[in-house]
């Protein structure tokens, strides 16, 4: 038997509603909160990113420290040789950051795929779309909410570590030289990682909107990446036509990186214009598919 | 007379060749209103149209002065309406408190207000410590109460409840009906309760709308509908009931046979003449073993309304040899 309490009466809401509530932000924040509820996947997925970030930070830190002579006395003949050798091994700081950004692309894809795959698929499976769309949100709010949630994971996986490495470089460089001389590179790194994370966010949400379960979406994402890479490689090899490499998302981003960081390989047969067109086409297909699928989520028969 | 909460004009909704809503006008008054109809009569379609989740093929509707078919008005409709969907609807991975507060924030409540409000409505629907547990482990009754709580989160002016007692055991059903009755009768909320369970509507609503095959076939205050149809006599006879029915029809009385062999006589006014019934029984050569009067229930109103429109072969069909009365065979 249960006793009645004073709390079990209906209380009218006496407050007021916000005029501009940024509903998409609530959906995005809720997606991030739900994602981090499970600790083990977070630990497994973010550990390699964290390790990579720490290594990149140390490489940058050591290079500047060696160059400044604070670690060893570069005036002594032996030390100077060692310093030269180590700094050559460590490479250029900007190159280090670019390499780090590109090498972490795969891990960021895994993270975005894991956390974003279920965002739309599970909503449809569990009927959450009815709860969302019985609220005053537009389809754009919903899409921005899910997109911002997914993007946040990509940001944490790639853009934030890149910013950390750049910050270490800025702080350890003598007289803020890295910040003053290489600020365009810092902006390019942020831009490149932002474009990459946005692209994989679109891919993940598009596939999530097409299937009914998170597991199916994960298979779809991996399948799309593997299949597009495989088809591109096979067709390029069989037909001896490098234009087929435009089908490969990773290769497109490799070319985009080379172009953005002024490291374009002049032997490439595919131009940057073709690469940008391929990426633009990919974005257009994803956005159109998402628009159609989210409309179907709202307009339920 | 007070203004309509919902106003519908010539509403048509087609799914391909199927006309789910077949062009009707409807004015829903304030207070608790029941939307009755057999499965597939268009109840859920109507609710979704009112929320702007579906676009009508023809016609227009206004909900509290807003038109759900207009893009900007649609969001306003959803701000003043609370919707409790029929099926299992949850936001993946959330607890009840997270779900209600998140949906309240999406509607426009400030963070602190949303959390306070979530606790208030969860208290009201009596989800206690369970509110901190993931929803995946909830019973059907808890999920139904949670759905009601999320619909109440922003204190809407109108509640659209789609089959709120679906899948509930008797105790859960009683709890849910208590809540709906309290909201409608004590708190003065406008409610459109969509159900195919007549008792639920009869208990909680003052006004009823009966939908069948996409058309409004009956509407009005429950008290008026049940009283206006006069008295209902329940009769058990020994002998050939067919002859008795023929006799009754000849006397201009409407009859309904129940699955249990009980005969119902619809008396045209509120004061039935039992002597006349006995007289007709004697003329038909049957003996009345039991005769009692029953006030016309919503079930009778519903059966009459739906039966008059039911296609041949369905649960209600006209089947009288004389052609004078409507013989309704109810499902056991």
C-alpha cells in the first residue's frame, strides 16, 4: 500500500518559455551526454587519440627545446651534432602537426561512427521522432541537433587535440615565434580538421537515417568506406584511370590536405578542382538524402 | 457557448487510394473530449494532422487558433499542445527524468525550470525512484505514465492522448484513468482522448466524437447522447425470440440482440411501458423471464453510430427480415 503525498497533485507551470531557445543545442548536448554515459567505449576509443596527442605534443615540445638549447648545450661540438640529428628526425613542427592531423583521421572516423551511428536510426526504431516532432522543433533544428552532437565527438577526437598540439608549439616556441609566423598553418589545421569532421558527420548521419538500428548503421559506414576505397582502387588499376580515386574519401582528403598545406604533389593526375568537386558532390548527396529522410521522420504515416 | 478548442473543416486525408479521413467538419469544445472509433477509423491520423505531423489532402483545421498546416503556426501548435503517442516512444538511453527535462527544454523551458517541472510531473504520475533508472527496464504501465508526464512537461493548454490505457493491466488502467479524469475534470485541461475503449471515454470525458470510416458519425455531450436515445430494456424470453422481434418491429420498436441471447429494446422515450412489452410478448407467444431497464450507455450510442455505417460482413450489420428495425449483432 502506498501513501499519498502532497507532491501528487498537478501543479500548473508558472514560468515562461524562452523566446529563442536554441532547441538544436539542447538536442546536441543531450546526444553528447548520452554518448558519454557508457564509459568503456569512451575509454577504448579515446585512448589512442589521447596517446597520439601526447606523443605529438612531446615531439613539438622537444624540437623547440632542442633548438633553443635549453635541453643540451648546442655550443659543444658533440651536442650540436646530436641536436641536429634529433631535430631532423623530429622534423618540421608544422609537418608534425599535419601528419598528426591526417593520421588521426581514421580514429576520428571510428569515434564519430560509434557515437553518431545510432542517433537517427535508434530514434526511428524507438519512436523518439514522434516525441521530438510533437515539440516545436523544425526539421532543421533536429538535423542541426543531431549533427552538432556528432560533430562534437569528432571535434573532441581530432580538432581539440590538434589545437592542443598547436598550443604546445605556440607556448614552447621562442618569443611566440610559432604563433606569429605559422598562424596560417594553425588556421589551416583547424579548417582541415573541421572539414573532415563535418564530412564524416554527414556520412554517419546519412547512413544512420537510412537504416533502423545502430549496428546496421555501423556496418553501413564501414561498408561504404571499404567499398568506395576498394572500388576506386580496382577501377583505377583495371582501367588505368586515376580519376576513379575520386571515389575514395580518404584519398580526396589526402589531396585536400596537400593542397591546403602547400604540399601538392605535382605528379598527381587528379586536380584539386576535381577533388573539391568530388567532395562537393558527396556533401550534396548526403544533405539531400538527410533532408528527405528527416522529412519522413517528421511526416509519419 | 465557449469557443472551440479544435475546429476542422472538410478534412480529407488520403493514403493512395484509401481515404483515411473522408471530409468532415468538427468543432471540439473545451474540456475533456473522447474521440471514439473502431480500429482504422482515422483517430490517430486525425491527431497527427492536428499536430502537423501529417499534411491534409484537403481541408483545414485550427488548434487553439493556430493552423497546423501553416509552417510557422505548426510550431506554435506544438508549443500549446501536449501529445502522448500510442506506441512505445522513448529517447534512447535516457532515464525518465532526463527524458522529461530534455523535452521540456526543447519546448522552451529554461534549464532550472525544466528540471523542476520534470520532477513535478513525474511526482504527479507517481514515478518515484524509478525516474532515475533507464527507461528500457520500465513496465508498460510506467512507460504510459512517463508518456503522459512528457506531454504535461510544458503545461500545455490541450492534451492529445492516443490510447493512454493501451496494454495496461486493470490496476494500471485505473491509475491512468484517474490521472486523465483529474486533469480533465479537476484541473480543467482541454483533452482529446483517442480510444476505442468506451468505458475509458465514458469515465473521463464530458463530450464524445465518434469516428467511423473517416467520418464523424456522432458527436455531442455524453449525457445528452445517452439520455436522448430514450430508455433501453433488457429482456430475456422463453420461446421463439424471432417472432417476438418481429412483433416488436411491427410495433415500431428498435431491437438489438446480444451475443448472450439477451434482447434489448430501444424505447423511444425515457419512460418505457413495460405492460406494452408484456402484451407484445403474449401476442408473439413467448414468455418474458426477465425484464429490466438500462439507461442507454455510450456503448449503445457507439454501436448505433458505427453500426449504421458499418459495411456488410463487419461486426455490426443490418439484418432484419422485415427491414423495419436495425438488428445489431455485437461481438462476444
